[in-house]
C-alpha cells in the first residue's frame, strides 16, 4: 500500500495551459501554489481559468505520470472534468453527489456504447441527466502545439472509429498557416503533425474554418438557441453579445458531443443560471481594443468565475472591442458570460434578474493602468516579432493595420504578423490590404495566431501585441517577453 497522498489547496483558479509546466509544477509566480508539484496529490481548487484546451493538458500530464491522483473542484468545471475523465484521474465536485444518468436513454439515441460511457460519467459530474441535440459545435484543441503528441494520439483513436453526427462543426486555429507555413518559418516536423490533426478533423466531418472568430465569417447559431462551443473567446462573445446559450466547454467535450450528436443541458443552457452575481462599475471612459482588453483582463481577475453585470459603459462597444473584451476576460479568469447595462441583449430586454448580486466592485483608470504595466515585460528595442489578431483580426482591423503601414518599412530584424481567418485574408487580398502589409515587410497569416504557433521554437524571444489574451499566454506558454500596446503605437516604434 502507498503512503498518504499529499493534499494541496488553493482559493485561486488554475489555468492548465500556462500556470504549470509539463511536469505538473506551478510556474505562475503570482499563484498561491507557485513552485509546488501537483503530481500525485489530492488537489483542491475552485475551477479552471483560461484556455479550454486545458483538458488536453490534463490528459498529457496523466499519460506522463504528472497529474494529480485526485481532484476536488469547488464548482462545476467541464474543462477539468473532461481532462480528468479521459486522463482517468479521480475527480469530484465538493459537496455534491454525482447525478444518476440512465444510460439506456442515450443508447436509444443511437450513440455508441463507448461514447455513452463518457456521457454518463460527465452527466453525473455536471449534475444533469438531460441531453439535447447538438447542431452547432466549435472545437478547440486544433494546434499540435497545444494538444501535443498525446492529444494527436487521442484524435487518431477517435478519428479511426467515428464521424461527427452534428451537422455544423467548426474548428479552432491551427499552429500554422496551412497554405504558407514554409514562408511563415514553421519547422517541417511540426507542420507534418499539424497537417495530420487537420486531416483527422476533416475526415470526421468538421468544416475547416480554422478560426477563433467564426462569428466574423457567418458561422454562429441564432440568438437564444443552444450551442456547444469550446473556444473561450467565442463562448464569451456568443453568450454575451449574441445571446447564444453555451457553456465554456473543453476542446475534448465538444469533440465527443459532436460524435454523439447530443450534449448535456446544464449551466448556461438554463436561463436561471444566466443571472449576474457581481456588479462591476467602470468609472472611466473606454475606447479602442487595448482599453477593452484591459477591462476584460481586470474583470477576469475580479469576478472569480461569477457572471458580471457591468455599469458605467455609456456607448455601445464596437465588434472589435466586444471581441477583445470577451477574449481577455476568459484568459485572465473564466468569464463565459457578461451583461452590460442597456447594451447587451439580455440586459436590454430585461431577461435577467439583478436580485442575486452579491458584491459591487469598481474598475478605475488607475486599475487598468496597473494591468497594462503588469502585461509589459519586454523592451521595444528587443522586439523580434510584432503580432496582431488574437482573436483573429476582422476585416476592419486588417484595413487599419494596412493603413498604419502604408508607405513605411518595418525595421530589419523584426517580423510582423497579422493573424486572421482564411476568409478574411482572401477578402483582404482582393481589397489590397495584404499587398500593403507585405510592401512594408509584414505578413497576413491565416489559420493560426502567435499563441498557438511554435514561435519559441522559431527563435522569437520578445513579441509585441495589442491583445490582452495574447499578453496573458505569451510569457509562460510561449516563453516570450511581451510589449503590450495599441497597434498604432507598436507600429510607430518598429517602422523606419
């Protein structure tokens, strides 16, 4: 018999993507468990924050012997739950008894027995025995960099046995531009693995959108309908701006729900669970993607997984401002849904109740400046990569960057990427924006972004970005020093 299992407890969320290394050691210096190894422990923590590919990271830890022996969650968290289920790690939600799920009902829906086993286990942990048809699915866990060899083996297995029963399955960005990876400088060994991942998804029936902004290319369910989305920024945008009903699913849960054609109805699928729990009053005027990135980042830190009701924003944010607000809030915390007074649909239509608000907090200009200072860890003179488009750039953003670069030249030794979807790149090409960026020495890259591309293997050490989400992940996941500022200011300082 083994000895007693070490118990680790924290009141902080854990980002499985960038709070710990491949051996299970917490590497975030701001975390209560900094320097501790979670391998073989009984880990108590509230829930996962950040990237929804965290479930793949747990499986990878488990396969290599560095996962916890047991996980005790403070609340329902599909990212950690699905990683534990597929990694065969014991898991429970504190203070709950797993729901009894009648597997025969799932079998009658024509779902394969192996997949039924997974759904029964998940339904029990999620506290539901109700499964609804899954039509619209967005799958995260597409870059070979994020899923690693363990994730590729898992997808080989499911791809060899199953096709997607769901009709509209889209997939997240890959680790490279699938058409121009050589020009991008991607190592060939990485490219071959990445191509295999995409081919598996294609054969299973995915639509190869390969973007984290499917709503920019016409792929999004109707308002107030159910979806199963696992790209964290898409979840925040869809729930908050479009009124879609989805939980922040894991990359692996959406994969399995798309195979089953059914998913569990719980959490934010239920109207009563969409009410805010904390009021956040913004005391300063905000404008532009940097300021809304900072707002999202600060929100994630403050609300600790609760749904915020935001007051003090007087004019409707642009699409791009909503996009980065949703992304940064998911990256720094786990914001799946936010309401803005008189602006977002459920708040405007008075479909939410405010009587469950537990706390009121303020966000000031000073607090946003503190976040910006914290995100800046690099020096402009050391820059070797400038990146925009996390989440993927809209056509408007590509146009703006092209106009900032027109007639100028990026200084020697600095690469510049504008990351976007294939569809937006093709339209940008027709409109002349790509030619303008290239004339200045930059590149418009499709299918990927600076976070999920292997930039550290490519020799980059200091990266500039205007994305709060990227600024969160680049230091630990990509081993980068970061310069965080507006596109206008970054470009001004790197052109000749």
